[in-house]
C-alpha cells in the first residue's frame, strides 16, 4: 500500500496542482466511462464495494485515473477515517495529501533548442503531442480508456494508439538514462530531470499489472529490471506540468560514454538484486516442497 513518504521531504499538494488535475477530468462518476477505463469486471467490483460500504458518493473521485487505479486503497482509506469528508472534492484533496509526493526521473535525448522548449512551456509533453494537437492526443484517453493507454505504452512498439498521451517516470535515475540513451545522436544530449510530482498524478499500476506474461524480471539494454517494484516505472497521462516549480535535480550527459559511466554501477546492482531474488525464491520453493 502506498503511503505519504517522499524522497525529498516535501509532501504538500498545491491548489494549482489540484485545479490542473480537475481541469483534465472532473469528479463525476459514469459507469460506462469506468468500464472503458478499467474493464467491466473491475468497474462492477468497484461500484459494489463502494455501495456496500455506504460510500458510493465518493465514486465520483474514481473518475480521476490516479484514484481509479487505486480505488481499493482509496476505499480503505475512506473506511479508516473517523470523520468522512463532506464532499468528493474534499476527499480528493485529502487523499492527494495522504499519498504525498515522490521525486521521480524523466530523461530525454534532446537538442539544446528542444530542452529550451520544455523550459519555455514549463511542461513536459508526451510524444503524441509532437505529432498532433493537445486535444487530439488527450482524446486517445477517452477513446481507449486508462488501462489500454497504459498497456499500449508498455508495448509501445505495437502502435496500439494513434497518438500516445502518456509519459513514464522512474525513481531510479539510471533507469531513465538507460531508456534515453538509446536515442542519442550527434546533435543531442541526455537531459536527466528529477521532478517532485504528486503521487495522485501517477497511475496506480506497476509493470506487472500490465504485462502479458507477468514475469518479475526483464532485461532491457543489458540491465535487469524488477516489474513488481513501483519505483521501476510510474505512468502518468496528459503531460508533466509545472516543470520549473517541480525540478529538483538536473544532469546533462553529453554522449554514450557518459551514459555508460552513469549506469554501470546500477547495472551491477540490479544483477545482484536479481540473483538474490532468484536464490530466495528457490529456497522458498524448496521449503514448501519439504513441508
């Protein structure tokens, strides 16, 4: 379960951030919308669970993907409150504060001009916005639903959506650099950006929730990653706004040599983590067999 622990000690969610979120999706529950976003079975379970608890008025909050993908955590949080919020809006605001913030990393291979565009716009947009208007890109979420957009991002090579409206951040900066390093060219450098983002802006999915095979470990560019760790990849929709207000760390890696140097210790650490996990798993299985 998520809590309000943050990496940089910040935990306040600001009014302007709440307003930005609600400008993209209002707090208004619609069963057809929920079924498209999360599937018929999940939406039905969500509705029944809130009604059984007598908290169905707070279903409106689940229209925001950062709550809809965490509806079980949200519902339990509501149940644990001695005094219930007077409205869905207050519940939304308080739950956002409860989840808190996390500093997570986005890395991109950019020209100097492209990085200046991020600074000037004060936002990091998804790749879909490089090909189509904001309205066209955001309409992909309404067309395909939240889960399908996240799934399409994981399997981005399949081209499952016309314009990608999603972005990924990674709590380990080396993960972000590993991905961005694959797009380096002579006129580009890797810009690593550590951003303090409210957790409620991120979807509640981890990689294994979206995978076809549900494997714990996978290899990308010679590095092992754990698909069951929340820190491996965080998904968000629309854009990452308020760049200047949220930037906490920035590193520029000019070439492949710098990238390799940056990620080398991480590659070894992840290899050791995988080996330790496999050893513990084998020991556990052996114990069960003996029992």
